[in-house]
C-alpha cells in the first residue's frame, strides 16, 4: 500500500477517483516501469543525511513529473526509486508507448540532474530504468489515493529485474514490451539475459530513442500496406466532397467508426489520390496522450501548412513562414513574431506582442483561419486532422473556428474520429459525417488472402481468423501478426505456411489494450452495464440487465444509449441487443476477477429464472450455463438435466424444498 498523494497532480487524481468504482478489482494489461539510483548506498554515505534526503526529494519530484506527463501512476516508492504503472488505474491502449516516452524523458532529465550534482557535490549520480508489459490485478483504490496492486505472473518481477540489469542512464525492456513498441522506438538488442528467479533467459532490449513513426497509419505505411478493399462507397463520398470544395463550397467531412475499421487508411489513401490534382495538403495527427498537450494539433497543422521539415535550419523555416504570411495582408511584424514563437522559431529580435495568453491564442486562431482562406483563394486546400477523439481542448476550440472560416472557400477539412466523439461544430450545415462499418464477408476474405495467401492448407485457420476479426481489418492484421510472432505461421515468398495447428486464437495484446481502454473510458454506470452484458453473453436483453442491476436499474436506459453511441453494442431485433464486435464482449468479460465473475453469473441465473417463470424449459440450458459460471456445479447439473428432459413447465421451488429432495432428478 503506497501513499502517492504528494506527487500526483490534481487532474490525474481527479480522473482516478472519478472512475474509482469502475476500476477496482479488475485485470488490466499494463506496462510496469521501475527506476532506481545506481549504487545509492555508496552515494548516500558520501554526503550528509539531510543533503541526501533533499537530493532524493528532488529526484522523486522529477521522476513523478515525467511519469505523470504521459498519465502513468506512481504506485510504490522503493526507498531509492519508484514503481509506476501505465495502463492502470487509467487504461490506455498505448500504455507501452507512454511508458517508453516516460523512460526516455527520465533518462534525459536525470543526465541533467546528475551533471548538476557532479558540479555541486562531486557525486556520480545515475539511474537505471526497467520496463515490462503484461497483466496485473488492480486492487482497492482509497479515497485518499492509496492504491494496492498485486501482480499477475511475472509482470512486475520482470520489470524489476530489467531495472537491475540496466546500465546507468539506460532503460532496458523485455521482449513483451518490445513487441508493442518496436515500430515507434529505436531499440538495441542486448540478447538473452539470465535473470534471478526466472527459469528461461529473457530477451532484452535497450531503449535507444524515439522512432520516426508516431501513429499506427505511419507504422502500417512503413511496413507496407495490406490491400485496401471493400470501401468503394466511402471513396466516392470523399471524392464528391472534394469536388464540392473545388467548386467553392468549402466543407468539413468527419469519418467516424470504431477503432481498426480503417478511418485513417481511408483518409490517407484519399490524400495520395488527390496529390496529383494540384491540391495543397496540410495535416496533423492527435496522439493518444495529446489531450495534455495544449494546442499540439494547431502547432502540427501549421508546421505542415508551412511545409517545415523537422531537421531544417531555423533560418530556413522562418523564411518559409514569412513567405506564407505575406499572402495575408493584414499580418504585421507582431503577427510574424507570434507565429515564430508558437512554432519554436523565435529569435531575440522578434518583437513579440505583450498579450495575455487568451488574447494570444485568439490571435493565433484568427491568423491561421485567415491563412487558410488566403491560401484556398490561390489553390484548393485539403486539411486532414487524424484521430480527433484525442484532440486537446485548446485545439478543439480552434477547430470550431476553422469550420466557420472555410465556408464558401475552396477548402475541404477532412477529419476522422471514433463514434463516441462529439462536438457542437459537427452540427454545422457544411459538415458531413461518414460512418464506417465492418468489412463485408467478401472484402474480409479478400483481405485475408492478401495477408496469408491462398494455400488450401490455411482454409481452416482463415475461418478462425475471419470469425475473430468480424470484419475489422486491423484486428485481422494483428491476429495474423500475433500468429507469426508465436511461430504458428511462417512468412514465405508466396504467402504464409502453417507451422503448427491452431485450434484457438488468443486476442493479441495490442487489440486487448485498445478495447480495454475504450471500455474504461465509459462512465461507471455504462461500464458496469457492459460488464454485466458480457457475462450474459454476446446477445442480451435490457430486462435481464435491469434485474441484475436492481436498485441501480434507473440509470440503465441512458447507459445503453451511451454504449450504442460508442458503437460497442447495437439493437439485434425488437427485444435484444448484441455486442457490435465479439472481442469487445470477451475483453469486458475477461477483465472481471473470478469472484466478481461468479457473483454476476449467479445474479444472471436468478434474473433469468425470475423473468421466464412461464417458459423456464426454453431457458434451462442457459440458466445451467450461468449456474456453472457461478461455480455452483450442483445447481448447474440440475438445470442441465431439466434441459435434457425437455421439461416445458418447470415450477421453481424454495431453496429448502430443493435441499429436501435434491436427488429427485438424478
């Protein structure tokens, strides 16, 4: 049990406590990060205890800042270091990436701190960082932010061992974490390392730096896109929107859909098609941790608008900015200085106007909107904003201004977002929404053939993958990649070869983290309803959920509306609902601890018995399934026998009556 209050910023503490009831007692996919001071005992002996205490206090504060910057949680202090979790209690689909960003920030910051201590006290101060990804169990979270985590398997132990192996000033990670981040970071293979308490040597990597890819679409492009299939209708909608913009009917088009359906791919393929049509293009991506980066999207959009290269000399970049600002006749020297400062290109000679922050922000908004209008008067303009569901609040204010500014210009503002994203500007007259659904069976088969080949030996495996992916192209790709990583499939020149039989397909860690983060983003009531629904099965009814919720059932209708808007469930006939994707149900069910799972199975069994008293024979099999899930095998066997006898008129008895003649159905 650890007190993390002194170093937890208020916005994170509030976020944890707001979701506390929905986060306790669950299994989570996380990345664990350990940091400690190398040779701390020797260093402490060289200075006064009070001085060492002050050094550690500054050390902990700097560690916490780097960890919290990426929404990690410090949950344990180890004397001369910390243990932090990314992915719990706040779930993130990119927990491993966040942990690696934090590890790099720690290494850089600690080098500066060590240099300061060496100059002042002659200390050779160094830190070691270790990371590992896997499953943990989230225990109780007190109102005072005291948290209790217990580990599942070797997850925490391996992270601690990685830290002990790491060289001073470096971060080491296991193959589990490397598999999740290798496309986003530069990794250096250390080799297989024998660790205390671990039977087999562990493949180990050193974190060398950030890679060039920042989004999943960039990673896919670098690896080579799979064939783009099944989106002919959507392609035509985007092309028509561009045609209208070219004719001076400026508009915004927002592509919405669940993660993995290909929103980013659809938009980026459109940009590639339109590049040859003398259309100017600027784009920005909202990273998953982008909500804490004020105006990050506006900054990236402007850098793209001005065509600024990351490695270009500042003088060259300033020249490109000035060239564009010349087309905005109202811009003065103060505006030039404001843009230079915002983009990190300012010099001491820039006459930065003395404006309060809000006025400076509004001036930036006005300048950018004016630039878009001026540019589109010279040539048609397409602006792409990717993954808008993660946009920061300041940039979202800018988007609302931009949507107003592009009317009657030759501008197409193209955006993509998940279904749960909503904003007032989406209701404007010149804003269209395009909803992306799962691929149909024909397109899914075509994609899978492109991924694995057409060998008849793979037919059974393809059926398994198709059923699990359920029309989601990302899930199909991740499942195939996971099978390659596990050694079940081997890549060959003309496709894939089955190395060993696959009878069951596990959910890849990437997909599990993605779905878990979506579930955890729900309100506590909606999340609880979803978890109960997951216990009921892939299909469920509102009366059953209401019966299980009991006194809390009044909030159920609103919760179900939330789940449908988030594209997690949908109506399946007049009386029933169903999970939109089967893996969502599996992830929501799998997150429950055994005790909670059994209790909910029992509640569902009793609810079914109470709701279907006149037709219990029809539901006997299902009731038996839930009693078995509750760990009540005897009651489960009783209902199985009733189902086998095809009893159509079952009279429920009181528990004591059942005990008197429990052998009746033997």
